[in-house]
C-alpha cells in the first residue's frame, strides 16, 4: 500500500474512532439522564406525599436540597450532551467535506492519468492522420464532447481548414478566414473562448456555433483551432478540470501536429530528391557502351 493510501486509511480509522467514542458517551449520558429523571420523579413524589417510609432524614428540606442537586446535575449533563451533539455534528460535516474533496481528488487523478496516457499516445506517432484521430478521441473521452472539429491553419491561403471532425455539417466544415467569425477571431487573438451565460441566452434565440474554441499554437506560431460545438447529454457544462485539460491538451496537440506535419513534409521532399537522383543516374550498361573521345 502506498503512503497516500496509509494516510487515507489512518484518517478514516481516526474518524471511525471518533464516532465510536461519541456514540458510547452519548449512550452513557442517556442512561444517566434516565436515572436522574427517575430519581427526580421519586423525590417529587416524596415531596408531594410528605415524610414517610424511605424518606431521608431531615424531612422536606433535605428532599428539596437533594432535588435541587439532582436537577443541577441533570442540567449539567444536558449541557454536556448538547455540546457533544454539536461536536459530533461538526465531525459529520467535516467528514462529508472530506469525502467530497476525496472524490474531487480522485477525479483529478483519473483525468490527469488519462491525459498522461493521451499525451504519450500523441507523441508516440509521427503519422499526421493518426495524431488527428487521437486528438478527436481525447476530446470525446476526456472532455465529453459530442460534436467537435479540428481546424489547421494553412499558411498559403491564411485560412483554417477542417481536417478532422465529429458530427459537423459541410457548412460547419468550411474554410475560415483568420479574423472572421468566432474561430477566426480566436485564431487571430490567440485566446480561448468559452460559452458564457449571456451567450447562452443569445444562442437560445439563434442556435449553432461553437461553445468553446481553443487556439492550438507553439509559442506565437499558430497551428490551428480546436472547436467544440456540443457536449454529451449527461454533461451540463465545463468543469475546472476541463479547463486545465484544455490548456494541457492544446500544448501537447500543437507539438504533435506540428512534428507530424514536418515529418510528412520531409518525407515528401525526401521522395522527390530520391526520384530526381534516380533520374540523374546513368545505367552501367549504357555508360560502358558509350565510345570514348579520341585523344
């Protein structure tokens, strides 16, 4: 078991011991309370009936004194019980808060572990199409997107070209000019966009458009834009973990896409150079059959 597991186990055992001690003390208070109530009842009966058999020496004055003492002890036990009840309730609230934080930490650890695996997969291949497939898969599985698009910046046309998507229509996959539209502005400014409450009201009147746009870039070099149009039905909106994942994913995806594109370009250039060199080569048979120039 890891050291973190021991700490969690120790905290759980400590809370369990607190609950057990509180339960035992509460039961003891209840028993003492019941005994005091019975004694007070007997004293009240003796006072009402007057001195008789079993009445303590001293008559009514002594009974009244014992009654006041028992009543004071009862009030003290009641105050202790209320104080313990408040402490026990505070422990319960602390335990609930601890459980919530534990669940959040577990979710963060799971997401970070998934992101580590995803980033490893991104950098494990230099095939551009495979990198795009992995990016789409990551956004679907980790973010919970149902409809999305990956747009790559074409330096020659200065447009964003859709190279991978999930559920986009032909109109939504059209090329986007830098600076125009939501994705074009995100690409030009280099700042992420997330849907706000005001935007939700406007979208209610006119449906469509991305709910999130994340620029994919290496330092100041634009690689593309990741656009999310719709989340899965079981997901209401983005969480704080999602925003961290967006930042990490944008950096890893940018590096992977840029490297794979350079590799593909270098492969094409290498093939072109090899083809050119093959054309320049002279077959040996043809070279040997050529007449040597006269001296």
